[in-house]
C-alpha cells in the first residue's frame, strides 16, 4: 500500500514537471566552467547524489561546504536544491555567487521564492498545489524523492545524448573503498 502511494505521488509530480528541463539543465551544465551544488538537509543529500553522477560523467563538480571545495568564480554554475527556496544559508550562498558573476540555477518545489528571484533559472519540480500534506510522506519527502528521480533522469539523458559509456563512468568512480 505505501509503495503504491509513494510511486503514484512521485509519478504525478514528474508528469507535471516541464519536459524541456533536461535541455535547459544540460545547456547550463555544458556552459559552465565548473559546477557547484548546494542544498541543506535531505536536499543536500540529493545534491551529493547528483554531483557524484556528474563527476562520473566527466564534469568538474564540487559540493558546497566540503573542505576541498574551491572558490566559485565568474563563469561557474551554482545549482541550489531547495524545496522552499527560502533556506537562509542557501540564500547567502546564492547572493555571494551572484555577486561574483556565477550563474545560478534553482531546483525547487516553489514557483516563487527568494532564491528564485536571485537565480538565472528556476526548475520547478511539479506544481505548487501538488505539495500539500501527503500522508506517509512527511516533511519534504515528496520534493526530495521526485528531485532525486528527476536528476537521475537528467544523468540518463546526458549519458545517452553524449554517448558516455558506462566503462568510462566506472573508470572515474572511487577506487579507495
């Protein structure tokens, strides 16, 4: 019962998400010198999933907040994952990156937000009205799981569009495990 509930809800969110976002996000990724990914809490974990896959695909990517993350510069891309678009720390990161001249892309559940107002582009996962309380999926679960699947689909698009072989991706995977 709960599996079906979750699958149906995520399916409805992804079906309501703009189909052109794969091209929009790919264009931003390909146009960036380097990519920085930021999110708080569970959205941050989703960002780490995405950063890892981008690295496997050959992109120069860093996760904001890691001790080895370099400084962001003009020509770089900051991807912010925030369901609300209102997380104070992420607003501060966005303002700093914008001041420096980096491009900003927000992935959010909301069509309108503080980070969205600062961003060059907002990719809204689903529609505002789809994010009411969902029994069995508390506190942002709908956004996080939908975003995870959305970003995995983007990686699938990249792999197929660019002809990236799994062996190439595997050669970039961590081997100190």
